[in-house]
C-alpha cells in the first residue's frame, strides 16, 4: 500500500459513524481502519447523538467511540453558525437537527473535506445543494481505488457492515470493487 503524507479530511454523519463502530473485521472495529487513512471530524451534534446519548443508554459502540475521542483519534469541531435561510430549506427537506448541523458545518470546511453519510435524505439533500457527499460504503471503495486499502480487507469490511444497509447497497459496492460494474 502507498504511504500518504496527509490523511483524507472527513466529516461523518451519525449513521456512518455508528456503522463504523458496530462491526469488527480481523479483531478491529471498522472505524480503526478508516482512521488509518482518514482524519475523522465530527460536529458537536453528531458527537452528542452518537457518543453522549449512546453512553446514557449503555451502547458499546458509543463507549468505543468515546475511547477513541479521548485518545484524540477524532476531532469534534466548533458549532457552526447556522444560516437561517438554509436552515429553513433543510428543515423543509425533512432533515433532522443533527443533519442540518452537518450541512452548516460542512459548508464552513475546506473543499478538500469529504462528507461521509449513509443517510439517504442527507445524501440527496446535500447533492441537490451542490455538495459531493460520499456514501459510507463508497468511502471504503475509494480507499481501495486510491490503493490505501487492500481489496480483500475492503470486501470483509463491506460484508461485515451489510446488516446496516438495505438489500443491494453493499452488493453494488462489492460489484464495483470487483470491477463487474
């Protein structure tokens, strides 16, 4: 695998972050493979939704994420200033509070930052706003295409996360990984 000088800058939504912390491959959580090549940024709202609330309910994935946050593996960004006109549009599109916050946060970040999501409504809404979100399974595919992850490992990761996705989503990514599509 090629060495990178800089990790890929990412902003994760709650669903993608939870998915990355729920499944293990080769005795490591998926998030641990992601942070090998990505700088994972979180909005305060995503941290609250995934870690703070998850800890209150005793979720193991929340504890695992909290441990990594304590070690500085993730960065929680400052709360972004919300644009009232955009907020109204996002709300009318049916985005939840944390997803609206992600859009505002993403707007304030470097154009090099990748928005990682597995939320269909957030994906469609941000695409319509002219952003280029990346569906979480496609981030795994991108890491292989950039030669930052081996295809065999990516296959195991995608198969492990299958239970979190609707039928066909992982199959499509696996077919793209194998060059069938």
